[in-house]
C-alpha cells in the first residue's frame, strides 16, 4: 500500500496564520509538529510504503525541510505549478505508478487533517483493504455525531455484496443548513466526508477515464511533458493549465457504482476553520483556548491566539482573536467560515498579507521584515548552515550587512571574504554578490537596503544552487 498525500491547499479559512506561501498544513496548529508531519508519522507503520507527495511547486523546499526534521523521506514528489483540485492530483500520482509498472493500493489523504486515534484508523484501514482488493472504491466516512454545517455528507445504504461493516454510497450531499444537518444525524444513515480514499491505482484510472476523460487525457499528457529532478516531478504548466478543476468526489466517486463507505471513528477533524481549532484543543474552566501572551477576563468559549504582542480580551463570548506580526483577525465563532470571503476580498484589493508572513521562508533559510520607509528597508536574515543565497545583483538598491551571529562568506564582485559577529560590509548598487553560511550554526544578519526601488523583483539572479530560474513570472518566486 502506498499513501498519496495531498498537500496543495492554501488553508485560507485559517488566515491570518495560514498564508498562501506557508499554508496550514505546514503549521504546528495542534501540537509540536505540523499537520503535514503528523500525517506522515501516522502512516509510518509496517506494510506502508514511503509516501507519494503532491504539493505546490512553491512549497517544494518547505516540504523537504519538514521531511528532514522528522527523519522521513518521500518516494516521489509531484509538484503542481498551480492547484487543479484533487481529481487531477490523484490522477497524476496513479499515472506515475502505472507508468512505472506498479499497481498498488493507493491511500489518498489530505495533509492537513487530525486523527486522534491511530489504532482506530489502522483498524478502519484493514477493513477498507478487504474491499479495495476486490476492486471497490473506498471512502472513509466519519459517523455524523452532531449537526455540523461545515462538512459534506454521505448517505449510505446496505449492500449484501460488501464485507460486513461496509456500506454502499447512496448519495453525496453538499454542506447542509443546520435543520437538514440535524435530520441527517438523527437518521443514522449519514457520514461526514473525510476526503480520504482507498483504491487500486488502475481502478481509479479506469473509472476516471470512463467518467471524466478530459482530466484523464490532460493529466496523461502533462505527466509525459513533466521534468524529473531526483524524486521531484515538476508538472508541465502549459499542459496542466488545460486540465479541468474538479474534485475526486465530483469527477469519480459520485458517478461510479463501486463507491463504498468504511466507518472511521478515530477522532477525525479537518481543522478547516478556527472553530475546529478551538474544538481540538484543551480548554480552561471557562471554555477558552489561548496561545501566546494572552490574558482573558470574564470571557467564555473564546479562541485567542497571540504571536508576540500582549493580547487581552474582556467580556466576550464565542469570539476568535488571532494576532500575527502584520495582521489581526477578530470574528464570532459562528462566522469563521466567512474568513475565506475576507481573504478573497484582500486578494482582490492586492493585499500581500494573504500571501506571506513578515517572515518569508526560502530554501536557504528565511528573512523577516523589521522596518520599512520611503527609501529604506531593514530585514533580519537567517541562513541555514551550509546554505547560500543566489549569486545576484540589484539595479536600484544598495545593501549593508551586519553579522549578528555565525560566520558569513561574502562574495562582492571579484572579492570573497569572511565576516564574523559585529562585522559589516557594504554592497553597492549593481554589484554581483552572494551571501553564504560556511559554518555549523545558523548565520543571522541585519540587512539595511537603501535606494529608489526596494521591491523583491529587483533581483537579477545569475546562479542558484537550488535550481531556481534566473527570472520568473511572479515576485514571490524570484525573491532571493
């Protein structure tokens, strides 16, 4: 069995903590490890192969860094230039396996869900395997315990041809209003749609070709035109852009006669909203969940998430407060599903706060914007041991580098030299330069930029050890 982990989502309902360039699956929202890391470790047991990962191209180095942090490796990494929903993502993974002459059972899972009971999950997986080995398309359904309006539902019916404990899918139901959700729960015939599936690769492709040939043909061509670099497969953007945007549910599961449901009672939560985050955390005697430097007074059932500043809440009930360095979001718990609408509005207004945090992650480390004015910008830059930035030049700005800790190797035109703590250097406009960390500890520097234009697109990249293109179509991907 091979897990296929879908890690391409943006997690916009968890803004401002989740951003497009660093979405929720890479955040430690429910423990010490990120949701992505928890998902991989949940699958680290006998009989399970290393995972096939499907992720956005922009997240490649984040994925690898988080794998390295827990000592696990993927067997392949499919890198999407942009999202096209779950059906194309799974199709690409299945096609890659079949092209290699393999036809394993594929366990398809999102990278950003919580499962509290690993043993119950493995028991459900064992039951699902029996059906999948016989050619069934298994969906893991969570018994609907309360009238939840944020989930999709599945109505099931008995089928004597299926193994005991497994039922046939009778109907997929979109997110209902509260009255209908209450009826579903009372009937006992409905499950929440977990978005987790088990089927053989060839079975999925057979059903996809029958029910949505456009996705099938486009993905097949996109895979043929994709580029390989070790375990990474960069999907051809021009071809993938022609692929219909559709989910597994719509493209296959709602149309096939082979869809069945295995009950999953394992403490599942999709942590898809701030109210979900509140549900999975321990609460104080007043029902509040707090993180960071937070003081709560005369308040009940609130979620207050601080990220540096002191956050105080007085006399509020059922409210979510999330503070980051550059944004704050306050909402009633009943309205947290609307955070996505807010993010869409911010995107339409061209606000960068939906894209990146002040701290921006790169393959070599990260940088944090400290201050900015009309003709200056100050950044705190951290370079990982052994890492280096691209060889580059700027047409409109000069830079001053001051080493705070560690050792810096500086290239400036024809000079290469070392700087240690409290030493500094000046990089003139149009100088070809590079910053590297030859040491064993992180290098931290303060960079002061000055000039007529300080945008991240004022970079001409001349050489890069991470294989990033000299020029790109967007500011985010070309920065440093």
